[in-house]
C-alpha cells in the first residue's frame, strides 16, 4: 500500500521539517509574538470560514472517528494547551482513523490528529507536544503569513492542497498521489522552503505552551525521535512533500531547548493514558484479539477495558460481559465501564438495565458529553425523544458542528410521532448532519424539502430560509 506520510499544518504541511540552528539562553524566556489580525491579507473571520470549509471536506473525505469519549479525552488536553494562548473558541479537534503518525492545523482553529499518533506515543506529554506545535502554527497565523508571501496564490487553493493531500494519503496506487502533481507540487516546493523558520517558531512556541500547561517539554524532543524512526519506514514520499526531512540537528535543537527549562516530573506509568491508548487501538482497528488477550490475562485494567470494547464492537456480548466483569474486579470507577456496559445491554436489547447503568453518572456529570450522549441513545431506544433532545441540545448550543449530536437529534425527531412537524424536523436535522459531513448540496436539498412541507408554519419557514441562505452562501467557497 502506497501511503503519504502527512506531517504538518495547512499552509506549511511539513510540521516536522529541518530547521536552522537556534540561539539558546540560560533560563526559560517565554516570548510569544503577538500576531494580530492585520498580518497578511486575510482577516480572522475569513480564516474561520476557510477552516470550517476544510472541516466539512475532511469529514466527507477522511475516516473521521465519531467517538465522543475518545474525542473528549483528547480535547481536554487540547483545551488545556489552548488556555495558554490568546486564541478564541476553536473550530474543533478531529480524530482521523489512520495508523500513520500525523497531525495538522487549519486557519481559524481547526486541528486534527491521527489515531496513529496516540498509539505511537508513550505518554500524554508526547501527544501534547504535537498538539502544542500545531496550536503554535495557528496562533502565529503562519498560514496567512505564508499567503502574503505567495502573492497571487488563492487561500482556498492552498486549502485544497491539504484536502487533496489528505485524500492522497488514504489512496492505493498512483491515483491519490496524482492529486498533488503539477502546479500544486511546484507551489508546495516553494512553500516548504519558505516555512523553515515558521516550523522552528512552532517548535519553540509550542514547547512554551506545553511547559506552561504542565507537560514535560522533554517529551516533544522524545517524540521527534519516534517520528524520525516512523518516517524511515515510509515507502512513498514525493520529493515536494519532504524537501526538508526531520534531521538530527532539529532533534538536538529541541532537546537543548527542553534542557533549559526546569524539569517537569514525568509519569512513567500513566494508567489513564494506557486506557486511552488501548481503547484507541480498538476504535481504530489497530489491535487484534490475541494482542489484547495477552495483556488482559496479566490483569491489565486498560487491556481488559479495551478487550471488552473489542468484543462489544464484534457483537459478542457474552465475552464482552465476561471481560468487563474482570475489569470491574479492580474496584475502580471509570466512565468507560459505564459506557461499555450500556452498549452491552443495548446490544442485548436490555433497555431498562442500560438506563440504570448510564442514567446516574450522566445526571451527576451533566457536562460530560460521552455519558449524556449515551443516555440520549438509551432514551431514544425507550421512545423518549423529548428527553433525549433536551440532553443533546445543550451541547449543540456550544458546538453546532457536532455530528454525533445532529445524528441523535435526527433519530429522536424520527420517533416523535406526536409532533406535527415530525418530518420537517427530521429533514432539518438531517440537513445539518449532511452539511457538517461535507455533503453541502444534499443538505440544501433537505432544507428546501423541509420548507415545502412547512409552508403553513411561518415561524419554521422563516427559520429554514435563513439557514438555507447561510448554507448556500458558505457553499460558494470552492476548494
């Protein structure tokens, strides 16, 4: 299988390239440049529109993991790093179901990382180091500054390079690689050369972010070495992709910079990260039953949870229950126990038992998205659409791009036979799911259909027309 190893951020697309030598001081000096909206020709509102457009394209063309628990675990780390910056609310953090080590960032605050990054890391600090690097690209507005340097090149054209390259990374043979050929290849070659100092800046500022957030800066240098070993195994690397490969100079530079910071105690045995890593292996289909069984037989709590999740996904609920019971013997409270147990009961159509398991932790933690979405799923199965929608709506109010939420809203509306607007609601929720999944034309058609059905309801018709106009306007952005 021919694969592109994509490492970097949009407009740079080479987050792990070579840099020049750096000057080091004898004590940590946190000097993060203030990059205002006046830099470059694209203001921050335009950047956000681009970021949302790429968000939809990535959702449509890439295997994005839709797993609220996994998303929220990584987003909590991401949010902690963001709190060290002046950034506003990000577009989001996407988890790409791909075993390659990769992460990228897009203007406006869209970030993505591959499951392979998590499963290749040895602790959360290493994951945080990559996240911090990508956050630095966005806070320093490297993409727009690159766009200013490449006068005459459209921002959306450069965004298209990322989407095309991401698709190419998933393709077999030469078809995917062809996306990046021709003029785009020439553009990328120029841009890789231009981005050397920006990569160096992202390393430096990213390390500051992770250190002030409490993560070990040595882990950024550690993971550089992991990535260096990984890239050496990739068989298909177009010249314009890796014009400046990761070198020992850059790894040494990161190590020297980390050595200048006060030491942060590392956790050599982080069970929470082990749980995250083992679960990610299952969700991304990177683990076999035999591998998980070996670890679970050693009374490894993380492996037992992962194996229970594995059997649940396979539909083998008896083995899933048996394995989960072994994990429960550790006498530990963990959200994954509640989530997996609920899924086992749902798979067996034991709705009352499922409700008993998930209702208490979800009510105790109303801010926990994974628990409350699972409760909403149970309520839908119990034919309680209004209660389910009330749970989900509060999360949609915070993030309108939440595909899992729109899917639950559509399912709830579909069983709400008492509502005179049942079909209209199903269509408008389906439209949002289609739209944020990247199927913009289909979403607009769903809204137009809903408008025809709601013609006698002026309030609903007005709402639908406003949303249709918004979608039509945003669809005009072409990648």
